[in-house]
């Protein structure tokens, strides 16, 4: 991933925490549950995208990327959502090369989002 490609996502927040908290009505227990579920389920979904890319299955890449995009939309994960959309759109167009190109960025943005969410989870436990 070159700096130019990372630049296209830099204007977006890693996590729009305020949006998520508002939509979960600042319910600390619900926030904790949603964050834990997101953090535990997305790595497998990302691995699925990688596997589908290896298999050359554009339709499955598109569907799995769409699911990741939706999960991100539900928690305010703006950068990861944008990367998932790039992969989804590329796969829809049958361009698995471009979809694969964005995988490193997807993994990086998940790590960034997970780290931000982990800070919030630490507050919920305190």
C-alpha cells in the first residue's frame, strides 16, 4: 500500500465514537457488547475475504466485503467501511487485482479501529 492510497482514507475518522454512542443511547452495557462482538467477528470476515480472493471468487469477495462494510456502518468505523466499499466495488466489477490491493489497508484499518475500541472497552470495565 503506497502513501497515496492511504491518503484517500485519511480524511475519515478511524472511528466515529460519538455517532455510535448516540445510536446506542449511551448504554454502557450495550456499547460493551457491540464492541466485543465487532472486535471478535471481523477478523474472521477479513480472513474470508482473503480466502475468496485466493479462490478467485469475485461474488464471495463482494458479499463478504459488503458484510464488513455494514458492520462498520453500525459501529461508526468510517475508514474500515470506506476500504470495505473499495473492495466490494472492485469485486463487483470483477477486478480482483484491485480488491486484493486494498487488503493490506483493510487489515491496517481494522487494527486501528480495534485499538480505538479497546480503549473504550477498558473504560467500560473500569
